[in-house]
C-alpha cells in the first residue's frame, strides 16, 4: 500500500510541475499598433539622441568656407556633458552623457576623432584635395563639406560612429542583453513599469522613432531615419517596430519566449539595416562619381556604417572581416588613416559584394539599395 501511495504522490507532483510550465489560454494578450504602453519612460535615451544631434551639428558647422575653427574641447564637453556645453539647457541639466555609454574600448577613440576634426577645421579657407584638408563644394553649389587631407569627412565619422558605438551598442548588447533582461518583472514603479519593462523601453528609445512609427515618418532621428532610407526595399521599418511592440507586450504578459523571439528579431533586423545603409551609401558614392564633394561625403558615411557593424549584438560578420572591407575600401580600418583619394569604383563594388555575400538577404537587392 505504501508503494501505491508513493507512486501516486510522485505522479501528482510531476503533473503539477508540468502544468506550471505550460502556457494556458489566458496567456493571450493584445499587441498594440503603437508604442503606447502604461508606465513608459525613456527620457535618458531621448536626451542622448539629442546630445548626439547637437554634437554632430557643431562638428558639421565647419563645412562652410571660412568658418571659425572648431574646438575639440567643446566637442569633448558635449561628449561628456561637462561645463554646460549644449544650447539646449535641459541637456546641460541632465545627468546623462554619451561617453559613458560608448563601448569602453572605443571611448578614447572618439575624442581622437574630435581632436582631429579641430585640426582639420583650421583649413576651411583652403580647397580640399589630396594631401590637403579643406572645403569641397558640390557641383551645383548647394552643399559643401570639410574633408581632412585624405578625403575623409570626420564629422560623419563622429556622428555615425557614435550612433553605432553608443546607441546601437546600448540597445542591442546592453538593454536587450541577458543582464538587463534577467531582472524583476513583478514590482511596478509608477511611470517606469517593472525593471524589465523599463529596460525594454530604454532599448526602444535609442531607435529615435516616434511611438506611431512607421505610419508616422516625420521628424525621424538617427536610426529610425537610417532605417527609413532603405525601408522601401527591405520593409525594415515595420519589422523592427513590430518586434519592439511584440516584445514589450510579451514582457507585460510574462511571455518570455515571445520576448526572446522579439529581441532576436530586433538584433538581426537592426544589423541588416546597418549593412543595407552601408551598401546604399556606397551606391550613392558610385552614382556621384562625377561630383567629388558628394562622392567623398557618401564614401565617409558608408565607411562609418561599415565600422558600426562591429558594435551590435548579432555579429554576423567578424571584426577581422569588417577591417578587411574597410582596408580594401580606403586603405585602413582606422578612419584617421583611411584615404578615399585612392578608392576606385572596383574597390566600392568589392565592398558592396563583401557585405552582400555575408548578409545574403541583401544579395538580390544590393544594386537597388
């Protein structure tokens, strides 16, 4: 009799344990069409996006012939949010900064780029050419850019580089990573939600999209704008936004399988956006080969996005392969040593093919990007 009782109790325990791990019908929940959830706050991310945009605006202010020399100290102060550097007083009052959110190994590199941009800005009275920094103007006279002696527009390296090494890195590696997702999802803080919900919201904040993206594509910032550049071909706006919506709803419903599926989609799609935008700018450079100002401008943007492939979570392409692409395109994976004056059409095509060969979903559309 004791044996029967023991067996019965074991069966009951097993069944109870099994049912606790199962999804039930009441697990069904609604995924909204806009990022309009209860208790959402990603103020810090909005502030960093705005800090980067103001820093980029200042770095590009030397694109005008005869403009004043830039200050590396001013740029570094914006980078660190020190000494009230911003025109927007609310940013000065913020405790947030860009530098401490950049991948540690890269933090000093961006200060080097800013110092180099200050030096380059001494040459705004000169015409840009090989071995001479200066201003180069588009054929129609509507646009001008400050290039260093190697034809690199350092303002783009700073802007696009930080968009990747700070915003993309923080969203996909940090906030969607195991540490930030393996937190309490029970206790609700008014205005912020649970810790897990809040971390997911912060990841979304770095996208720079309005809550009704992509039906609303007005005033897109940084990554949302970059995504929109290639959206007509890839449909990436909806893919990444739907994943953010699905994942946030799943967290609130404690559906962690759906959350994990969504965050993997975000990591994958964001990386594809980077690769596609890099190809798109390489194509723009090819199309502008008769207009040197636009040619070097687009080459720099493409170079910066290729660099950015190092800083996300998916890592479809190895860092060594990225360095090879950059070296073949411009002679060096270091933007301070890269030289676009020696870049050929064949070099650009090789870079496009190398990226598309790795991101195979781009192979058939690479010429259209």
